[in-house]
């Protein structure tokens, strides 16, 4: 670890070291001590006693009652605590009416035993998926039995007499991690959000497949976050400056955060694309369901905005809407070049529609985050179809049909798109129309070369800096929640460290892959081959994630959108067949991927990049070499 300080762990009511054992096995922390949480009957007294026996300086992690005591400890001795982790806990005081309830529970435990105490509250202690987990129940019940009713009584008094720590949160000035099971019922998620807002730089993650006992229900996820937290060296390194104060949860975010997870009030409901027809997504009689300050009145939520305006511009040919939906100085990044103004966006749209008068684009899914104050970020997967029936940028019409995928990522503020990334699978269209991709690649490369360009890529290869190996750990600072962090880590293992076996770990056995050239493949072996084959064509390629967003899915699970860049040289053989034998030319791949996580596995992947763009870059390199 970066800072080799002792780690003190404070368990919850009637819990002991068994609570943290699965997490600690995954961490391998050299100095970790689970503190005895009995012997006192008030929070200040218990905090003082623990501080008397604690090292001079240490990292502190508290679960439930342990988190309550941890907040008291950092109030008493802030200079001694290097970092703070709070798991499934609360800063709020105990309601006055709760004292009677707690003391009555102690009386029943004395009379009927501690097994009855656990059984009585069991449905609230764990996630619904874990209610029937006999092993989990066995561990928690055993801890309670070994603690006994006397310990329960003293710990109940500590909980009853605890202070209101909310007023002290703003004084905490150490790297702070906040975790809560996504099905938490004992300590409200809203209380965790309060802490994340009030503590400068705090990060809040919800833990999937977990309720109140997150360290036992999903120890791998908890350990991953704790490992990263232990690597922070000071509060400024905890998160980038732009993310200070961001809440990292699956469904809510601090309104101050830029590019955070969706910020939904209880009365907001944003529709999803997959199960709905266009009239449902772009209704005529639906009231606005999400705050959209500055947006046209017709839009009801951010998904409606993207689906409706895309449909109107491309399918209804209301191209002039670009003037009211893009800023004059918008930047549009494509796979063969960048557009820097609105007028060129209009011109480019017209030229593409000239060749395909029958083109239609079906919104397949929209993954988004943000809010109307800081701006929205959307990742829009479109399945386009049509026929090549008119002379245009692809030459004489072939009258053949085509189907292709495009993903467009947009940054939007007050009804206007000010930055956009578009990855369209042009090679899929070229091949379906029976055209020669080398002819079109050379034509595009010649235009670039005549304009003075010798390559389309930027910067040096970033896979190796000097002679250092690839980074051991993924940078998860872009993640807004646990599932996004897991996605980033998976991609780092596969594309940066070349550990393709990770695919078998994170993908369902029957996972489906929707890839470039309209590939539809099933199973882990086929997916491994696709990703291995991409690296095979560009064996020295670096891989960098530029943005990640996610939404809970109405079909179950979560959908995650990732925008990424690869840079490398055409040095090998793989799935980029049109590039032919290795040319050694430098290429850059801009790609976008959507993942559907369900029950801890990826069940669907949509992957879009354009092989025609790579062929253009190879041709451009050859022209430059010949010159």
C-alpha cells in the first residue's frame, strides 16, 4: 500500500472479526486490527477507549455501529486518523422513540436467545436475493450468539445515546470512502448521501447484491473499493478536482457534480428505449417527467430529447433542427476527421442522406448521466437501415440494402449539443453494398494527404512510458458507481494487461456479442476471439477509456456505456482482414461499447468501431511514405 499505516476496523452490533474476514482475505493488509466494541455505554466513552489503545496514527473503517463510533473518534482526534471508511452506517441521531424498541429487543433476546434476535430482523439485514442464504445466516447468527445479550444491551445504549454527527461532517478533511448495500434497509441510503455531500472529496458507492451486511454479502466489491481507498495518499489524490463532492452511487448524484450519475428526484421517471415503440418514447401527451431547464417544451426527459430530435433530423429530414439543437461552435469527432462548426454538421448530414433517401435509424438504447444544471451526457446506439438508391458520396447507386450500427455520444446543455463523438460502422455498409473498401479508403486518404495530412492519429503510443510495463491497476476515477468501476477494471485486464481469461470470469456462458460488420456471436469463446483478434492486428496498441456512464435496466441489471481509444501499429494478423498483411502503419481506433450486466455477468455487448477508418489511415501512411 502507498501509506503503510495500521488499519483499525470497527464492527457493528453483535459482530466481530468474522464480519471482515472475507474482505481482509482479498486485501492482504499487513496490519489490520478488528476492535472489540463493548465495555462502554455511550459513543464518546467507547470512542475514547478505542483511541487510548489505538496506534498514534491509523486508517479507520467502521461498519454500522462501528461507523457511528468512527465519526465520534474523528471528532475527538482528527489528527490521528489518516483516512476514513464508513460502511452501511449513519450520521443521524437515534430517534427518541427508538430507545423503547431497542431495549425491548434486548429483553426478548435475554428471554428467547440471540438466534431469535437475528431471525426477527433478518429480512431487513440482507438483500432480498440473500434472504435464503443459509451460510450467510449461519455466520451472522453465530456472531450474535457469541456476543450474547449483555453485549447487545451495552451496544444498544451506545446507539441510543449517539450524537448527531451531521453538523461535524464538514470538518472531516481526510480521504473518505462511503459504501452501502444497494438494498440497505437499516441505515437509509439518504443518510449516506448526506455524508457524501457534506464531507469534502468523499466518494459514495452502492454495493450490488447487498443489503445492510455488504462486507459479508459482496466482500469482493467492498474489498475493491477499500483497496483503492487505502492507495489514496491525501485528500487531493482521492478524486480529481472536477469530481470533488461527487456522489458515486447507482442512481443518485450530488447536483454539484459534473458528469455524475443520473440525478433523479422521486417524481422523475426517465423512459428507456428497449421495450418501447417510438410513439411511447416521443409522446404527444406525456407530461415532463424530468427537470429540463432550458430545453424545448416538447421534450419530457433526456431520452425523449435524444430519440425525438434524432428521428426528426434523420428520418423526417428536418435537418434545420440542427440550428436549434447544436451550438454554432460545436465539435463533432468522427472516425476519419473532426467537424468544428454547426454549418458543416448540416452539410455532412445532407450529403449522407443524399446517398440513402430511404435511410431509417432505430433508437436501440440510450445510456445517460448528468442533469440540466451541469449538463447531460448521452450514449445513443442506433441501428440504421436503408438502400443505396442515389448517386452520392459512394458513387453510382447499387440499389442494395444495408443494416449497420452507430453509437453517438453527446454532451448537451440547455437543448444544445456542444460536443459529439460518432462511431459509424461504414465498413459494414461498404461490404453490404458490394463496393471495394480499398477504393474508398484510398480516395479518402488522398483527400487528407492533399490537404497536408500524413496521419489521422495524435500523440505517441501510450502503452509503454519509457520501459515500464502496463499499469497493474485500472484507473477507476471515471466511474460513478461500482458496476462502472468493475467494467473499467475488466477492460483494463483484457485490453491493457492482455489477460483475456478475464472474459470468461465476467461474461455469462451464453453472452451475446453484437460487433462490427453486424456480427452476431454467442458464447465466451467467440467473444474472446473477437477481442484477441483486434489486439492481434494491432499488437502494440494502447487502450484508454475516455468516458463511462450507466443506467439501471428495466430488463434487470445495469447497462454501461464506454467510449474508448486505441492507438498502435498494424503489425500483426487478426480480425481486421481488410488491412491485409501487416503494413506497420500507425492507426487510431475510436470505439464505443455498451454492456448489459445482469446477476454479476455481462449478458450482452454491443461494440462499434469502423474498420474503413483504419484502412484510410493505412492508405494515408502509405501515401506519406511514398512521397
